[in-house]
C-alpha cells in the first residue's frame, strides 16, 4: 500500500473476526513501532501483549469500575458521556478483540505520553499495512489494582499510556469527515 493510501485508509476498528493474530506477526508490528521518533531517542516505550480473552474481560471490568468510581466522585467529568455504556455488563471496553497491546513506560519520563503516541501511530500504520485493524482504547487504561498490574507485568515505576486493540477487521467503516489544516498564521 502506498503511504498516502495508508494515511487515507487507516481506520479505528472495533469489530473483529474471531481469528487470533499470530504472535510472530504482532512482534513484526512491534519491531516497526521501534522506528518511531522519541524525545532524545530515549525509546521509553515497552509492550505487554494480551491474547487471553478472559483476562481482557477482567481488565475491561476493572477499567469500567474505576471509571464509574471516578464519575461518582466527579459527576461533571467529561467521561460522563460514557456512563451509560460503562454500566452495561456486556460492554467490553476492548470490543472483544483477539489481541490487546498495552504501550507502557517509566512514569518519570517527561515525554512519555508523546513518545507513546508516536509509537502507537507507527503501530497502527504497520498493522494497517498488513490488513489488520487497530483502535487506541483510552477507556482501557484505568487499571489500578496492584495485583492486576502485576498479573499483566507492568513494572513498578511504569504506567499504562495506550491500550491498543488489534485484529482482523470484520468490516472497514467509512472515513470520518476531516477538515483542512487550520493554519493560525504564516510567518515568513
């Protein structure tokens, strides 16, 4: 796929075939992500691959519980738009995807969020170039239970920045409308 075509055709996918993504393929995609630029070439991003759907459901349930607790403490949170769906027992924040990749890194790295965002964009384009679908699931980053964090392998001093689901798309949604660049000013 040509680069421009890849840019125009990548979509956030939330519906997948049951078929598991082979681990060697996931690792190939992760190799591509390591080409992403990071501040001072610090390369702080680390990855946790979850292909156990039972564990993904457990992680989804914990994220939902924590988000609803946050909403109870702060009812005016922008997250209130998700309140109803978070209360649905059958809703899985990871959309029952066959694979979940947590992009994590050391909490003390000041550029961690930006470094991980760049890394995730490389992950998404690499996956799309191989016919796979992805979606960054911000709702799934609310894992706080120490035992659960240990179970999935998040080291002390690290935090989850980006949970990304991965799988074979069962369909490709239409492109969302995009606007032209909003150039505030040109100084020459």
